[in-house]
């Protein structure tokens, strides 16, 4: 079998996609409240793990949401606080339909 450029490209893409999907998200329950807040603030918008199989996107302000969305306070359990305000969620404005 002759290895062609398209086949080689396909193998390369498959290998790099596997590496990217193996990256883990920061785990909020293992952080202090201050660490989680600082991470959201510094990133602006970030996806964080909140449990073994759960995650969500958190933002530092409404500038990281779509124009038709607004922010809602996000409280998560951290290592030192059961209900730590870490930033915001983006949520649809009331009366808006998607």
C-alpha cells in the first residue's frame, strides 16, 4: 500500500485531535474560593469542571456573553466554601426565545 499525502494528513489530524480532547479542565472543588474567582477573572471566559462528569462555562462579565444574553451569578462549591461566588453564567434575557 502506498502512503499518500491525504492519508498522511488524516493520520496526523487524528493524532492531534486525540491529544486535544485529552486535556482536562480546571477542577473547581479542588480550588480555594479565591483561586476559582481569580481564574475566571483572569481568563474572562473559561470552562471549569464542577464534578467528575459536570462542567460549565463561567464569565467575568456580560462582555463575554452573546448580545441577546445577560449574566447570572454563579456560585460553586470550592475546597473552602460551600457556595463561592466565582463569576457569572451567560443566560438568555427574559422574554427572549432562541
